[in-house]
C-alpha cells in the first residue's frame, strides 16, 4: 500500500475541518452535521474500511445528524426568537382599569405600572376596577378590550 492509501483518514479529517470552518461562517448547523459525517468517514478509514464503506459511513452519519440532531440543536440554540421583550411582551396580558377608559382616554395598571389607555372599539367604555386584555401598545398607550370580549 502506498502512502495515500495509508492516510485516507487524513483526507476525511481535513474535509471535516474545512466543513467545521465553513460552519463558523454560515451558523445554520448544516456544514457542522456534514463535518461530523466526514469525521465518521475518517474513523472508518483509520479502522481499515474500504473506500466505499467509508463513504457510506460518512453519508449515513451526516444524514442522521441532519435529520435527528440538527432540528433539536436549532430549537435549543434559538429560543430567543420566541421570546418577546419590551412593549411586545405586554400584548396579551391583563390590566386593571384605574380610571374610566374609552376610545380616547383612560388609565390602567399593567405589569405593575400605570399606563395611559384607550379601548380598541370606539363604542366600548370600561369602568374602574374592571379587568381588560391588552390588544396592542400604541406609543405609551395601552389599547385594551374588556376581558372576554
């Protein structure tokens, strides 16, 4: 056997490293899953597997990683996309009416703070002490509807 045949594992390992480097540029976890497949091919080569088996091991491992590991990893790495912050986090919460609230004026207590408020529907008026749902935030004004409406 020649030097090249004895060191095929090094070629697989180099491919794995290149794919891992590409992953640092893309950050979508595809190249990383392919790099794991190439590393599995390197292990198969180091154990003396024939080239066809090395390729099969690399492809099956990469496919398994793409189908089984990548979706789980993405869910754990990107939970912030589902987290609302700032005023967006207040939408959908409940508030207590402090002053009579209608389509143009009012006050509510929302998340421990007093907010100016107005009702979403022009013909709705909400009396103090009532509970309302926050539909949206318009500047510094909470747009509300009576709970259950």
